[in-house]
C-alpha cells in the first residue's frame, strides 16, 4: 500500500494539532458523517476557530470553507481568506484567474505565530499528531 500523503506529510507547517486533528483528521475517515457526533463537533470547532481568527487577523472580504479530498481518505478542510483584489475573486480560488494578484504585504510568519498562539489559547497546547 502506498504511503498516505496526509499521514506522512512533507513540507507541512502545523500550527496546532491534537491527537484527533490538525484541520486534517488524523485517522483515515472519508466522510464527516463517519465521525461520531462528539468528534464532528470537535473537528468543526477547530475549523470555525481557524476561520474566526483569520477573519480577526486578516480582515478578508470573505472566508471560503471547502472540504474536498477525493484522493486520500482523510477529512480535511481548506480555510481560505478571500480578498477583492486576489487573482480569482469573486470566483473560487480554483477557477481561472481574473487578474494578476497584487503583491501581499502581510508577514506570513507573524500571522502563523499569532494563529498558533490563538489556537493554543482556545484548545490548549499542541499535542499528538
């Protein structure tokens, strides 16, 4: 059996995780309804917390939430801040470009650290994984 790219990630920056998730469910599960209700609640609490903090830190026009994953049996969510001047807006980020993206002046490392701190405050120290 081939190695699962989500079980054995490479080039992944994990801001926070627990024994169950890191915005990717740690175990092989294909559908949200395969999780128990408490697990669903926990997973979505993490997704919604990431969304809330990205809104507060980045002030996007919109946040897109997407649960895809047709190739690996791992539930995972894409939490995508959208801005009116991004290359695809208002279309999905996977659509054809409408314009050239303007250079982003945000400090990605500082943003990641703030998000990491907020997740730790909300859910406790990172563990598991």
